[in-house]
């Protein structure tokens, strides 16, 4: 099994893997080339930085992002558990501008014209581009669960799957819940953002309950038939560390909620009542991708050419991260979005310079899950581009899972977070 230290190094070394093989057959970067990046998450921020790095600062990069700062979804479950704060998972975008010359525009993109290669900002101005990197994350399909949209707008039923104000609000709901109460999280059918995330969240809430509200319960109501990631490890933790606190129920597909009654209805099973409902609906690519006509896989996800992550629906638009139609065994994870970004950045620089694109890019992935404040389990993998099949596939024997939760992996996980934040934003 690949050593964890090697996988941690992948956040930086993958930049070299992505660029390898690009330079070669002549050509020079055009002096006025512009790459527009939409979305400043793990995919977009990394792409913005690496286009500048790979081009020797010659390509102009404009990043459009509505947030004041980057807020990490990974580690945010620890805010719910009470061992970390929002400040610890928040990083400003200032270094992208100051250290790398990325022009950061605090706005949203209202529309994109792929033919004219122009994006219109919500505030009115337009930005022309030679290449566009779209990393819009996911949108929650509120209407897949009847009553959920209104319940969320009223602040009664939260999702907190996009780290930010709802993370803080959900923590407050847990704090206000009486000892002896029930927290229930519903999980949509895969694929969804961060496969192990809901199960980590259940552990974090259970850890908080064990210390502060020992009579309380955690219900995991999963639309999938079984745990989608690290199943044996999570189940062992629930049985040994949170016996009597955590209860897992598979094949519970949520169809409706009644916020005032505190109940969630299911496709087949009986209704469930809880003091705190954390309902995650079906997910799809971010709204701007759908609006632009890029969500051409089941009207939910964006199909791409995996060699350079260019959309199969529009030339010169490269789609990254959670919004794409994934390759076999490719998770919708932060680390994977970071890997997508480097491969795409290298390909974009090569195409603008007239170089050959690297014909054999590789991706790495590591997903850490905190089972309490300090102990962690992981799953890791390496993915290679298979030219004959035009897709990425996991390299046999390249990764694996933890034997069990340990504190040393907790240190690895926190170092992974700090490393990947610096890799994307510093």
C-alpha cells in the first residue's frame, strides 16, 4: 500500500506530473492570452494559481468568486463537533493576487456565451476570455425533497454541505437540542459531494453528544443500500466508540419533510421524527454549468475530455471538481478537484503555447475522516489516464484504507489540510 507521506506530497508534486510532457514542439505563449476562472474553491483557486505558475506569469488570469474568503468544506465537520472554529478553516484570497498576480473579482458570473467567449458578471460588466475554467461546485436540488426548500429558507432544516453560515447555524441547533434528543442526517443517492462526509459528520455529532449530551442519539438515514465509503471502518467505530448513540439505516430515500413537525418522509420506510434534521438532497453541477448547457450527463453532471478537462459540450471551457461526470472510482473530493485543476492548467498553458498536451496525466486522491476530535481514518488512490479508453482509472495497488482510526493519522489529516490550502491559495 502506498505510504501516506507520499500521498501527502502529491498535492505539490502533482503539478510536475501534470506539466510533464507538455513543452516540446515549439510555440510561445501569446502575450495577451487571458484565462477566466469561475469559482474559487479547491478546483478554481488551484487552477488560477497554476496557470500563472506554469506560464511563467505570462498568461493573464482573472478569478471570479463571490466569497470574501475561501472556506474549506473538508474539516468543517469538526466545527459541528466543536473541536475547530470557522476561522481555522478560512483562508483569504489575497495571496493569489499578491504572490501570483491573479486578478480576483468579487462577483458572480450571471451568464456565459461559449461562442463569443464572453462572461457577463452579475454586476453588469463583461469579461472576454481565451480559455475559461469553470469550477462551480455543486447545487442542491431542493425540490427532490418536498418541502425542503421552504424549510431551509426558514432556517429550520439545514444542509451545511457548503461550509459557511449554515455550518455555524447547525452547530447552534445541536447545542440547543435537549439531552435525550435525536439528530438525524439524510444522505442522497450517490454520486454526491464527498462520499465519506456524511458518515464523518455523524461521528462528529456523536462525539459531541458523548461528551455533552450522553442520552442523545444520531440517526443516519441513507438512500444508498450501504455506507458508500470506508464502510467497515465507520461501522466498527459506531459499534465500538458510539454504541447506543449512532444508528445506521440503509435504503432510506427521503422524499419530503415537515419542518414544523420535525419529520422526514421516505420512499418506502416509515416517517422519522427528530429534534434536529440535517437533510442533504440530491446534488448536481453548479447552476452556471447547467445554465450554460454543460450538464450533458443526465442533466446533472458535466461530461469532459479527461485529457484536459475540456467540456464535451463547449470548446475552450474546462470544467473541474465536483461538477463533472466522474470517471470510474473517481470521488467527488477536494483533493481530486485540486488534481483536476493542475492537469487542466498544464493543458491550457500547452494549448495556448502550441505545445503538445501531456498524453499521460495522473491524479492523486486522499480523503481523511475524523472519527472524533483527534482520531482519523483515510482512503487513498492514484489514477492514471488510459488513452485507449479515454478515461482515468485507479492504479492497482496504489492506495487503500486505514486499518483503523489513530491519532497519528489525525496529525496527517490536519497537515494535509494546511498543505492543500497553501498549495491552492498561498
